[in-house]
C-alpha cells in the first residue's frame, strides 16, 4: 500500500436541498475504514439538509457539518471544506451519490499518482441493495489531452464524459500549486479544476474497479444551468490556453472543448435574446458576432432535427439498468 494508513481520507460533500439523499451519502462515506473525515457543507439549503446530515452521524467524531446562510455554489462549498479539513487525501462525493463498500482499498494500492479515480456506475433505478459489477483492477494513466477530449459531449450518445470521474487527490499536490475551485463557476467546475491540475503536471491514474454510484435523476440541476454558466466555462478554457507551457496536443484539445462550449453558449444567448426581445433583435444580435453564425445555425438545425425525430419515432422505453462510465474486464470469481 502506497504512503497510506487506515484513516487518511477526507470526504467532501457539498449539499443544497439534498435532504432526501444526504443521509445515504454520508453513511456510505463513514462506512469506509480509510475515511478519517467527512465534511458536509450545507450550501444555503431550505429543506432541512443539515438536520438530516446530523442524523447520519455515527458518533465516531469524523463528521463535520457547516452551513452557509446563502447559496454560494459547489465550488465555494468545496473550497471551504478543503480549508477546514486536514486529511492528506481528498475525495469528492456528490450529495445524491454514494460509495460502494470498499471503494478506496483498490485505489490506495496504486503508486505514483496525484489524482486517482475509479469506475462509476450510473444508476437509473436505485433499489435498496445495489451490487456493482466486479471488474479487474487495471490501472492506466490519463493524459490532459485524453481527459479534455473525453469531455466533449456528443449528440445521441448517453453522457459519459471523463469529467464525471471523482478522483481522490493528494492535498500536498493542491497546496504546492495553489489549486482550488473557481468559485464563479457553477457548470464544469470539476472539469476546470482537473484540467488545471493536469496542466501543472498532475499524474492522473484511473482504475476500472467500480466504487462510486451516481444516481441519475430526471430533475438534476445540471439541466438547469444559466447561459452565463456556459460563458464562465469557455472562459475557463481560455484562461488555461493562456499557459505558454501547454503542449501542442493539449492546447488543440482545450481549443476544441472551448469552441464546443462557446457554440452552445452562443446558441443559448441567441435564443435568450429571441425570447426576450423578438426575432429581429435576435438577428441583430447574431450579426454583431458573424464568426459565431455557423455554430448558431448548426445548433438550431440539429435541435429541430432532434425534435422531428422525437415526434416521428415513438420513444423506446428501456428497462431499468446500470451502466458504467469505463469499459472493464469482469473479474474472475473466486
């Protein structure tokens, strides 16, 4: 086991109006023998999230709960948790997700990493007992270029960006490079944080063993981001591109990601103007940025095409199932 002892990990949970799920998340973290701290930051909730979180305390003294009076966003919540915690390893857990038992042991067996992630099970119909498929614990290194390329979403493909991975991170690496989340970001803050870590030379390992359960919800906040959030995301890419030390391959990948997000932003901005001020105002708006006209026109065409397809073809209802972010080789049953 590499540079680890039994209680070395701080699990950070940023929570907003998560009373229905926060208890399961906390319990799954406290059940892990390697976890020495669990820090929950209640980010301005109005539904009793903090009360439910306190009820999940196991009496071991490892749980800390902090409440913000006003919502400040997940980046601010995580930064605060990093500041007030002490464990040398940091793991992020979303408030509506959970760890499968024994998540950290296979990760801690690996050497030579600054960030290490395992496989994720996307769970569409959670039940009382969920057992993930067992995969061989094969490890590989993920480059900055591969990580960024894996975050460019594709139409018609179920989401599975590499930004969904929830790596465990060495605190000394973050502190050595002054790395923290950008608090103005409420979309893609994880992506930006990990890209900046990789740009600083972070060694990112990934194993195929699955220890993280992500519950897929129809009312997820990710579907309700503001147009402004998309702007902050592509501007974060531009800040990364300002680094002269960025390799040519990494620079090209970040540029592709920036252009992808910028196209989404411009389409949303165009539709916002049309909704608020009418069609002619929207046309005037796009004529002031002619370089973005192809992206906007393509986005409108594809949206209309998706709408026509959905009307002409009856929706296929798939049976409830679990899918995995990473492909893996099933482990040999002993």
